[in-house]
C-alpha cells in the first residue's frame, strides 16, 4: 500500500499581504504539477486549493478569513 502525505499551509494576517503570498505559493507549487482542487471558495473554506507539486508532494493551502 503506497504512503500518502499532504502538507497543509495556513495563511493569515493582513488580507492583501496574505492573499498575495497565498497566490504566489499556489502558482509556484502548481507549476509543472497538478491542480487537485483549484483555488476557489468552498463550503469549508472561503479560499482553499489543493495541488501536487512537480515531485509528487501534495499541498493543501487555506487562507483564513479575517475576523
């Protein structure tokens, strides 16, 4: 049975700065990889994405809502 590990990144702080950093991470990690869930507003998170990078590591990115 293959082992699967996902890395979870939580972004929070000043809205514009956090969103800029979030989008940069999404762009870099998905380059030459695969988007498993595109950056979008989901029922469980207003800004979430899940990607597999070019070496096969999966990343779940979440932007915490203000307030």
